[in-house]
C-alpha cells in the first residue's frame, strides 16, 4: 500500500504544468527582470535591501533619488536630463516648462520588457485589446484578490488598467512582503494581515519624489526646473480603506499609504478601476503580440495615451 501511495504522488507531481506559478509564500529567486525593475528605486529603498538579502544578489539603484516621472517619457537615454515639456498633461505638467526627464507608466514597462528580451509593449489600450489566449491571460486573476491573487502570479506579470475617467495605467507584479523576507515581527500591525498580498512596481504619483528632487534641483541648477510629482515606487494591492495614512495632492487627489521601515508604501485598489487585465508577457518574437507595421514615433514627439502619473 505504501509503495502504491508513493507511486501515485510521484505521478501527480509529473502532471503539474511546467512553469506553474509559485505559491505566494515561496522564496524569491534571482531574476534579471525584477532586478532591473528594482534598480529604478531610490537609494536605501527597503525592497532593494530585502531583495538582496533573500537572493544573495547585489542590486544597486541607478539613480540615488530614484527614476522620476515625466508625462510621455519613453527614452532611457534622456533620464534625469533637463528637458522642456513638449506637451501638457491633464494635471501637473505644462508645455514649455522645464523638468527632469523620466519615464511615464508605460515608458517604464516598455523599457523593462525591452531590456529583458520580451515582446514589444506598445500601449496599455493595445494590451487590453489583445485577443484572449491561455498563454497570455492568467486564469482566475481577474476575480482573485489578496493572497489568492499572489498565488496565481509570478514576478514579471503585467497588469494593464483602464480607469473609470478614461485614462490608463500599467504596473508589474514583483512578489509579496513575505517573499521579501518580512516576518510578522518585522511588519507594523496594520500590515501583518497583508504579508501575502501582491506588490506591484510602477511609475506613478509620489510626493516623496517631489521632496527629494526639489532639494537636489535647487543645489544643482541655477535655472528653475520643476521637481517631478512622482517616480518609480512599490505599491500594495489592497483596499485604500485598509491604509492608515492619507495625503492630499492638489493635482492628483488623495493618496493612501502604509509606513514600512520609513517607506511610504501606497495602497492601490484595482476594484476601483473600470477594467484591468493581468498578462504574462511573452518572449521577444512571440506571435501572440502582433508587430506594428508603422515605425513608432520618437518618444520626444509622440502623443501618449492619457495615462495617470
């Protein structure tokens, strides 16, 4: 009987699909895509240090103050250079004023996928419009929440978002607090229940970037350069009501957040969006992502789809 049971369990293991998502509590493994994503955070960010601790790697930030946000920003070669805005955003950014060049939400994801030999990411709206396919769409992800959603995802999965007000956003799943080595003893009381909830990394609104770069710009430049109103940050996918802290931004509304080792971990609530889609982005050359027939316009002159910072 014992031999029969062992044979049965071995047979069941063989039936498991290759590349199936890891459980939300599994340890993070070294991943170049994840490391490139984290490298755009600021010096001292706890997710960089915790990633290095659990993987044994040594990811370093590319920019001491982190990669800033710029509405319509797509070109890596221009990051942190002073530019004159060629267009205005619905909120903070004004045509003709001077800013530090950064990525917008889609520019950041485009860069991440491109430098990691993934298929081209052209737009958020185009991602939402792709035909459904079992190799792209993550079964059950649109209905799952919290730890159940984390158990379906693997670091590098992309979420394309359509807001109710007609704008778009995009982010990448990077794991959970537990996967970054946080134990219940290390988490503040308000985060203990969310150790297995999904974390995303994205380029979005963050007053921390304004504060950090305001001092840097004042010391580095004689001319006036407006500080960025955001940049690359990590957020927790959870109801905004769960976050104990609030901040009001006159251009972008209210931000809800937790404090984690001094880091403002923003809450992002997918349930508040009109539509979202989780996609496991394929390798370069995949027939699942149609190639553009036209030559893309340069980032400096292209007109972005309306995306939230």
